[in-house]
């Protein structure tokens, strides 16, 4: 008895997900001193930056922050990929 292997190659594309209702990015700031967090904001980093400045204004020794940015990505089959005709 023999064993045969078959290997197929299919191409995929990874890109930013710009589907309806998908934000370009979500921004949130975390204070590195007390771990307080700004509210998350879709598509606009200004509210998080304003929050960090206000937080330091209320707590002058809290000067370090971490910006958390979430972006959304999607993998799609390229032409010729057998999954190109399959829609999830």
C-alpha cells in the first residue's frame, strides 16, 4: 500500500477591513501610573489625547500613557482561489 500526498496552493490577500460599520480604528489611552483608562473612541484619537491631558492636570505626577489602537483586518481569497466564489 502506498501513500500519496497532494498539496494545493491558494493565494489570499490581507488588507484593512473597510466594510460597512467597521471603524478605521478605535483609540484608548491608559495611564501608566494608575492604569486609569480613557473611554474608547471610534475613528478619532483626539478624545483620548484630551483625556490624558486632563488626567495629568488632575494628577500632575501621572505623565506616562500608553495608546491602545485597534484596527480591523480582513483576509479575502484572490482570483483563482477556490474559495473566491464562497461567501461567508
